[in-house]
C-alpha cells in the first residue's frame, strides 16, 4: 500500500511541475489557439552553469536580464529527478539530494543558485511573477 501511495505522489508531483512547461506545446504550429505568454521564459543566453565542484554542486547564474526583476527563480535538475525527487524527500527520509533550488532575482533580473548536478545533466529553470509561472528554459551542466 505504501508503494502505491508513493507512486501516486511521485506521479502527481511530476505532473504539477511539467504541465506548465508543456501546456503551450499543444498550440504550436499556426499559433491560432495558443494563449499569449505573459511571463517570458528565462533567457538561456544569459544563463551559465558551472561544472560540478568537489561536492557535486553546480552554480546556476543568470546575468542581468536573464529573468524579470525580483522574480522568483526555480531551478530543478531534470536528469536527477527535479521536483519529483524533492517532493519524495519530504516523505521518504532516505532521499537527500538537493536537486531543486529557488531564489529571488535582484532588481536587474540577475540571480545565483546552487544545486546538485553532474556533467551533462539538464537543468530546468523557470521564473514566477505574481504567482504566474513562465515556460521552462533548459540548460546543460558542462
């Protein structure tokens, strides 16, 4: 029974993180039925990711303009589980990976945050302004 509950929670958590990321995909093509995106996705060309340090942490940095000023920025290691793994750690004490992190951008739209990562991992980054999330921007750990 515990396995069923755990599987359901992991499925629900993954769904909650990914739905906003893929919600605009269905309207691709002509764009006739696609709603306008009011919160832009983070600008990938203004985001850098450091190689992993000796502790397995990567630094995700956004230069000024990477996100909107004072936006909440959330980054998740999609390769290592992202939001699903983080939610699992709330219920299962053996899951300790810090594969999601958040920070508030400064008044220029710059930010720095750390999370676990390995070479080649995909990091998904989104911004939230006034409770409205942007699409996800994906960058890779070098």
